[in-house]
C-alpha cells in the first residue's frame, strides 16, 4: 500500500454499499474500514485521515462521540483532578488525575463537596446569585494525613428548575506552594528580628558588640532556616568599589583574603553580582569561568545581591560541595533573606555614623557656648589683678584662675578635634628608664598626620622605637620586612583596612600584639568584629586619653599595668 497516497476512513455501519465504495476508492486512496462508531473513534485516535465517509444517519452520532471523546481526553490530560459528586455524596465521574489521589484525599474531597452542596442549595433557596446571574464557585483548602496540602474549587451544576443537582470539583495539590509560603513567612519573621532595635540593648552595648549580635543571628538563620553551611557576606565599600568580607562561615581564610571589586569581569561571581545587581547560580564550579577560589572541594555556588532601595550594598555568597546544589527556589529565598541582611547592616552603620556626627556637633556646641563665659572670667580676673597691686597672695590665686581658664580652652579645643587627636598629652612627662615600654618597636598606622605625630611623640617619650605609615598597603609591606613588638592601627586606611593589617600581622606571628583604633566606634568594614573573632582583644575609640592608650599597650604586650598617678585620676 502506497504510504504517500491520501488516507480515508469509511464507516460502513449498516449500509450495504459500504464495501463496494471502499473497493472503488482503494484504487486512488489508502482506505480503512470500520463497522462501528467505537471502532471509528479508536482508529481516529491512532491514525491521521484526510477524510471520513459515513452514512448520514451515522455521522451525527459519530460527531457527538468524537466531541465527548475529545472532552474526556482533555480532562484526562490536565494536571488537576476533576470529579462530579451528587447530592448523596457519590462520585458520578472522575478523571485519571483524580483517581490517582489516595482514598483518604478522595474521601475528603467528597466531604467538602457535601458542604458545598449545602452552601449552594441555601443560596438557591434564598435567591442569592452572583452579579452575572449564576451561582459562584467556592474555594476550599485541606490537609491530608500525609502532611500534604490540597486546594479545591467547587462549582454547582444546576438543573432547569434551578436546583443544585451535582457539584463539580477541581482539585490540585498545593504542598509545594504552601511550604514555600511557610518558608517565606519564616524568612520574613527572621528578617524582622534582624532589623529589630531594642532601645535598652542599643544603649548598653558598643557598636562592635551590636555587630557581633547581628553576626550571630545571621549565621544562625543561614544555617537553621536557609540550610546554608558555607557562606560569606561582603559589603561594598563605595569609596574603593571593593567588596569587604564582614561575616563568613565555613570558608577558608585564603578565600576571604582575595580582593574582589564590583566589576563584571575579572572579579569572580561576587564582583559580577555586585556590578550588575543580578543573582547568579553556578551549577558546576569546575566549568564556570567566573568562579574563583571558595570553600575546599566546592562544586556549586549561589550569589545574590544585598539591596537597599534597589541599590547594591553588598553580596551574599553561598557554596556547596555538591554539583547543582542550588535551584531557582533557593535563589528566591536567598534574595528575600539578603534584603533583610543588607537592611540590618545598614541600620547598624547609620547608628554609628549618627553617634559620630552627634558627638562632633555636641563638642562644637559646648565650645561655642563656653567661649563667652570663659572670656568673662578672664576679663574679671585681669581687672582684679590690677586692683590687688601689692597683694601677692591674691594676685597668685587670680593668676591660677587665668591658667585654669587657658587649660580649659586648650582641652575644649582638643575635644572638639574629635578623633584626630589624643586627650591629656600635656600631662604626659618623660618616664623613668624603668618604663616597661622602653625599647619596644612599635608601628603606628593612621592616615591622620596629627594622630601619627602625637602617638610618635608619646611613645618616644616612653623610650619606644616608632615607625609610622599612612597607607595600609605600605604598612603590610613593613610588617613583612621589619620586626615589631606591637602595631597600633586605625581601621579605615587607604588601600587596606584594619582587619587586613591585623591578618597580615598574624601571618607573621600567631600572637602578634595589635591594637585597632576607630573614631567614635565607626567601623565601615567591620574590621573589629572580624579581628575579634580571630583573637583581637585591644580596641580604642577615638578620641582616647593618654592613660587609656598606655593601659591598652600594656595589656597587648602582657605587661603589668602601671598605677595612675594621683594627678592623672582627676
């Protein structure tokens, strides 16, 4: 039989001339004969025909059967379960998907349809209708014994007497969507906890301690809620366009020490995400050219941007030792969680910046308010000195008042200078040869010239050998080239930050003494928290007093802390 010829289906039925017609047509067409409508429908389902020939009396039943068959095919193909339940709770028809549900689920569907029947019947009796004149559908939700969730839409089938005869139910499993919503709700709750500010707690603890609390929460939620064990949070330093690690868990130190910038090329996946603001799933680290060193034996990663008002403030990078460990659902969850992480870290930074700004303004206001009263005291004292000519005792007391006023003015000027100065330097005197700090080699790293020179003056008086640097990169080179007993470094430096100074020192010696400084507790790179996790114990907040400096240096070098002199206590 020639396969290239058109194909015909002939329904012979009871017609006596069916076979002769087939014989004639078979000279020009490929012909299939069917003696019943059922056979014809089955043939139409299996094969494709160019035409169908049937007796006029058979054509209408065949058409109706085909429509019914197509409807059943559609209902059996859809992913939802469909069933028809009558007033006695008996299932009159169901599609294949409905029959695949467990008996317990099927029974629950029939119970709900019974409830729907009562509701729709009551609406019919009261004349309640929808705006379109019909009875509306109702949506139900239920949970099976297997802890699976289902949703159901019930619609009434109404006869010509406007009575509800049957309920048509469409049922689908909603377990995945429900569990996703539950996780989103849990992430939202965790996020609100991250950004919650307790007024009393904020007053009692320092900025560094606040960040430690936030770090612990982020790590706990990342592990317990997100099920991430290897991750890092990097914040974007807008000035240098550099991604600074502020929180890390389960990643090696060499991965955290890689310099990454918010650039789409040459800075790994984190740099790409920070530059574009788009999340990135690395399904196979061995085949992805953007991937750079992370956890040992890493096979895949997920990186999402930390956004604040649609602006990238950092990235949240997660790694796994399994290929293809992350999917689109993980990405969505991480993006939601990342928004809260970015917001929480930004709130902490704003609190510290506000404290710094407020403290500076307060000092300026005090200086301005006290300027006139101090001038008045000076004028009155000078007038009295002229009046007490010959009374040396009284003139001596008045001169003491004048000296104290000058001292107050100097102190106020120093305080107003804020983090660019050291308090109490005028009270420091050259110590005796037995000073415990004598002969110590100390590196001072700060980009404020006044701080460097002041610390140099103080430490030199104590017999120390002082080296100075204004640049983080230069300081790290010095640490590798020269021997130092101790390092004093600001956390905010050109090219490198305080943590990187600390890390470089610890690479030289395990217990290298380091003291970090910051103005009013401001720590934009969170260097103090990261260094504290690795053994840093000495931190000073500018402006600090000379006595505090000496105490911290003695602690760092494990030396006996000198008793303050009586004059220093006041």
